[in-house]
C-alpha cells in the first residue's frame, strides 16, 4: 500500500538515494538493464504508451498547465524473468504530495488485524520482541502490535503520513529503507525478530539495496514477511492497470526467490491472498537458519509457476494482445452506454484507475466525474484525463445509470457501501478482468 520514496527532502539517506537513482535513470533510458541482475532488457511485456504519474492529482490551478507524460513500457528479463518497468522519473519527481492513507479502506484494516493476530501467534512474539515495518504508512498495521504490548517500529519516508502514525502511538522513523538505514538501525540496537513489507517491494527503485537491508536488519532467527501482487494473477486476470510508474517490479515467486537468495535469504513459506486482485505473502529467513523448514505450499506454488512456463520467454509474449482486447471491450461498453443516453460516473481515484483511463483514452466524454472517500483527493482532478474527483455524496445527487468501479480489488466492499444506487436503477460496472455489469 505504501511506497518508499516520498518527500525526499525530509531525510539525509533519501537524498543519497535520489542522487544515485537519478544517475541510474539517466543511463537506463538509453540502455535498459535489469533492475536485479543488470542484463540487457530486450523483450517487451506490454507497452501502455505515454501516461502521467498516476499519483499526481491535478489542482484546479494546474488544469491549464503543461503536464508531463512518461512511457509505460514494461519489459521482462530473459535471465532472471523479473518483469519490470524502467525508472523514467527520478524519485523526487514521483511523489511530491503523498495522498494515500491506508486507514481509508475497511477491508485493508481488517486484513492487517488478521495478519497481526496470526503472525504474533506463529512466531510467539512478546514484549521482548522487535517488529519493524518498512513503508509503515499511517501506522494502521503496527498499531495492532502496540496494542498487544509487542514493541514495534515503523519506517516511513513520507513525513505527513508518519506524523499520523506517531500520533497513534506507533514510533516511526522518517527515512528511506536500504542498507544504510539498516546499518544505522542495527547500530542503535534495533535488530528485528519480524520485518514486514506490504506492497512496498514492487515500488523499490533499487531492489538489491532494499533486500540487502532486510538481510542486515534481520536477527539470525528472524523472519521477514512481504506481500505484493502476484504476476500470475496480473497475467491471468488482465490486471494491466496495476502497472504504473511507481511500480518498478512485477514478481513471480521464482523471480523473488532468486533476488532473496542473492542476499543470503531463503523464502521458506508462501501464502496466496485475495488482496489487490491476488497477492502472495512470502516468508523469508536467513539461508543458513535451518530451524524453519521449507513448506509444502512453497514447493507447490513454485511447481505451478514452472508448469505455467514462467521460466520461458514465450510465456510472456501473449500478454500485450490480451491487454488490447480488454481496452476494446471497455470502450465498446462505454460508447454504447453514452449513445443510448446513459449517465456513467466513476467510483474511486486509485492509481490503477489512472493507468486504465489514460491507456483507454477515457475522459469526461465517457465519465462525468469520479468520487473518492479520501478528502486529499476531493476537489482535485485525475492526472492526464482531468476527470473531476468529488466526495461520494455526489453520486446520490447525480443518480447515474452506471458506476464504474476503478479500485476493482475493493469491489465487494464498494458494492455493499453503495447498494443504494439500486434504488434509482443504478448498476455497477467492473472493468477488469473483463467488463462486467452488476445490477
Ligand atoms: Zn534480470
């Protein structure tokens, strides 16, 4: 849910990172190299054309100004099979204002609570343990450890969200995570029994520095759990809208195992989760810590990925055509709805919505407006498409025929919350994996 680089002026190590990444961005745009193994990247996975940064919401004053667009061209490495987006923008340009607060989603809060109950029990964590979460956002997850009396520390580079965490009683370092930060934390006696990274690994520009940092920070018998969207689901379910400039890596289990192994870490267990359209949670430990054996479900998922052909380049070549078909189907629905005089609005203003709308060319000619519960987004406009964002109540006022759910990963929650649109005959539309109308 959170990213690793926002508000870069706030910490020393962030300045180091952005300088380093600026250099890398400059060279990689001429000669793209794999983020992990540095092999030349020759094969396209999908090319979504030019798109603005998906979290750069536009204010009314900015509507008449120039807006930068960058390529969304995803490639796959033929050596390590990491699917990846080149870094086109240096981190200080990516997040000027961080609008995402994890606490705005009920489903995600419940997911965090369940995880904490499970892991505290599984690892027998107590008052002498240390839990560290990387990209801890507003403390929505760590607050559950604090309530149990388990010491917890957040690492969150966005000062505005970290401040909210501290107010909740969750100690939080405002800093970027990598080897440097890990070494400083260890020097301050903060080695971790448990390191958590939820929806951060994909957004790390220097994956070797980040995973190397985990290896440094983790106690000899410590465990790291990381959650990220699963490439298999992205491919099977046409989830191309989860591709955006802030997401550099799209992981399979076999690619992430290679990356962790290169830093002395072994993945020993994995769970498949329904969050974000299908994620995996990996459990990693030091490679030489054999106290925790490799689970049967890890071997099973690895074998399924191999059976799907994720270690062969031709498996990756059909995705682009699938994406084009999804675009044509969505446009077909919208054109027909508008021709017949139906009113269509959006629900939500997530990053994935911006990839979808920009790639498909959907502007206010198709969607009158969208709504979002997050007050930071209300009153602003979607990047690129300039669709206005209103509070949710705007839907009750407009009484649209169709509500297009942009954060489709939360569709069940949204359909429940917005069930009242049925009172005027309104229907829900989900764009991914295929256009689906839900009366
Ligand atoms: Zn590679």
